C-alpha cells in the first residue's frame, strides 16, 4: 500500500507567514499553479491512484480537485474530517515566527496540543490503512497534520521541519509495517510556454 500525503497549495496567509489552522483560506493563483504542477508530476510519473482523500478545508479540497483533473481521476474525492489542520484557536491569523513556535511548543489553552494532534494523526492514518488496505491513496491535507502523521510513523522525524506547499510525502505499508519512503518532494512548475 502506498499513501502519498500532499500539502495543499499556497494561500495568501502562507505568503504573509500567518498561522492558518482551521481558518478556511482559499488557494491563491500560485497555489492553484502548484496544485496543477503536482497533478502533472503525478500524471507523468505515477498516474494510477485508487482513491483521493482530502481535508474538509477548501484549500485542500481545491488542491485535490485540480490534481484529480490532471491525472484523470474521475471518482469522488472523499472528505476525511480528521485530516483537517491543527486547531490554533484565537491565535489563527497571528504571525508565525520563532516566538509563536516557542509559544506553541509550550502550549496555549486554545490550541490543540501536540499530543492531541499526534494522536489524531496516528488514529486517522490507522483508519486509512485499514479501510484502503493494499490500495494507492492520495491524501491532501495540511503541514501540521502531515508532519504529525510522519512522526507517528517515525518518532525521530523532525516536527519543526518546514513542509513546503504542495509537497508530496510518501508512506509505504508493507508486511504490516509503515515506513516513510520520501518526503517534501516538490513538483516543478512549468510555465504555459514550456
């Protein structure tokens, strides 16, 4: 079984380095180009996917739809509510800088704890593996959720690693074991003239 977790394309809040969380910010023009680039990358290298899953937030759904179009996927995109981004409460919209990272590390009463995020990601990953056993699955989600899922697979994975917009992150499930095959792969964006 292969699971490819893809971070949604860029939003204006990403450009301005704002804490996005569950605030439903849409893709910007470049984010749409990124989503199409991921779709073209997959269409050229690995076009056959059994299922496409998505977080319920519009930036993830739109990314999933654009990828589906590029690879010729004609089935329904399945919404997985548990694959949504980390809840940052009233901190959403705040600048994401070192001071904010430190605050999030220490904990804030309105923010979903790292432990809760890790548990949610691990549980969601287990459910996906059980439900889609032996299949190839794309899951479009968010940086914090994807990194938490990578930590669930490998506790030594660096959660503070910057996960790029529209990056592809591969897991392989084989003989009951899950391993990270590759992460933070970026598809090249080609201009229309290419």
